C-alpha cells in the first residue's frame, strides 16, 4: 500500500525525556515498524529533523539513531514547507512563544506539557491554534500507561461501583548533587527558570483526574521547599528557591475526593514511583505504571482494631493482579501514533492545547491555594 512521508520538526529532543521517550521509543520505533497504518491501509512514515542549540550534540544524536536531518537553525526549519508538524520538548518558559511561531509558519503542533508557564500564555496559544485551523495536541502520556489503562478498564466495567476516593503518591529522592549526582536538571529547582513540582506535576494530575476519576471542581494545596540548597551540573552550589514537594487535595465531580502527594524529597516504599489507590463501594484497586491490583467487595477481609495483638491478616495477600490481557505499547509512542493519524486522516484526538491549558490552570490555582491558604474553585475554561 502507498506510504506517505510526514516531515516532523523535533525541537528540544537532546534532553533526557525528548531523546528517550519521543525520539528513540516513539519516532524511531515507529520508523522501524514501517510507519503508522491509516484506516484506508496506507502508511505514514515520519521523517524527522532534529533541532538543537548544540550542533555537536544534535548531530551525534541524529547519527546514533539513523536520522539524516538535523540543524541548529529553527527559523529555517519552520520555513521548510515540506515539514508539516512542529514538536517541542524544550523549556517550558519558551514553549508558548515557539508554538506561536510554528503556528504562524502553518505547522501542526504537538508538544510536551506544561504547554506554557502561565494560563494566560497557554490560552493565547490555544486560541491562536484554533483560529489558524491547524491540528494541535499535547503529551498526556500517563493515560496510556498499562497500570492506568487497567484502572480505566475496571472503572468502565463498573468494578468500583460508586467511586469514593483516590490517593495518589508520586515521587522519589532526587539527590542534592553534592556527593551524588542529581537525577533531574538543576532548572527544576529554580523559579526563574520555570522550575517547581507544582507546575510540573499538577498538569499531569489534571488530565489523569479528569479522564479517570472525575472532572476537577476545587483544589486545596500546600507546597514546600524542603531542600533549600542543591548543586548543579557544574558542581556549583545554588539556592533551590521553588517548590520540591506538593500536598494537594481535589474535590471531583460526583463527590470523589482525591489526594495526591508529589515529592522529590521522599524515599520510596511502595509498588512504584507513582501509585493510585482507588476506593469504591464495590471494590478497590491500586495501580502503578505497569501493574494494577484489585480487591472486590466480596473478597474484602474484616479487620478488627486491636493494637494489643499482632496483626493476623496479610493485607497484601488479598489483592488480585489484573492480567495483561492485551499487548501494551509505550505510552508516548501510542499517543504519537494517534496524533499522526489525527494529522493525516483527521482521526479523533481529544488531547489538544486546550486540554493542556487546563493543566496549567490547575497548577496556577494550586499555587494560589498555597499562597492564600484556602480552597479554590476551578472554573470552566473557554477558548
């Protein structure tokens, strides 16, 4: 069947996430499998051009993965009419401006989250994309993780009954950088460079809650800067002046209460780096990135509170593993394939820049709640 070329400008993929998830495990993997199949049997083959500020690093990355095209000239790349899609995974602060520039050049838009550093900028670029009539989308990768897909299956099957509450735990210890190298870039801990865990992670939690547990109606948030000094990539000490932990409670549609802790200052003693514990009238489930365990109402043990006697119930043993009855692909790759079909055959794609703006909105409201020490309602957004 015919194969169509799709030129993709990939900006900011020399970073860890851009290289591993978007280039290697998504675009390169799609190329290796022979492209993306369309409904009519045709295939679409991505033809990326890598854009980076460091010529040596960008060229080395391109050669390592069989990519023929690379450049340090973003303006020239945007003016190449043979490339239809612009993808950005660079810094949050520059994103809205780069997306606007790409929209002006007539490109379809796909980008990492957050889509902007403020709601004003996020809405502005979403409105610009809508007015231009181009296709646009934002990465919402956690919806495509096996663990959360299993949660969705349980919800859709009616397993939970009436959903009551959700408890999310995310995070791990990010080393300060003095005696052991940090696992995250130093800009994450600098307010002036767009750092902070609230902006980074609450954008994720917005689309997870909206799509799996219920639309977010209000938020109460407490942020913290637990580690005030860290060491950067040059082993230079700097002041960490933005939040590295976030303790947030959300009220959702249908009366569901959701509490999520996000922290780069916690040591992990749970099944995964992120877990969601969902309780309902008919059953409960705990999902991580890959696995999901469930306990039905009829299989729930009957504990009795007695602090003077050693606990006789093995609470971990009473949970059943939700099986891998389908083959799960990389979540980033799955969404890339959906967006490519959206561009090439107008297939449905709901995760637009407007959805990305909702994440920025909730992050801003969470920070407002922290500052004002009160609950904040989440108003509907319109574009």
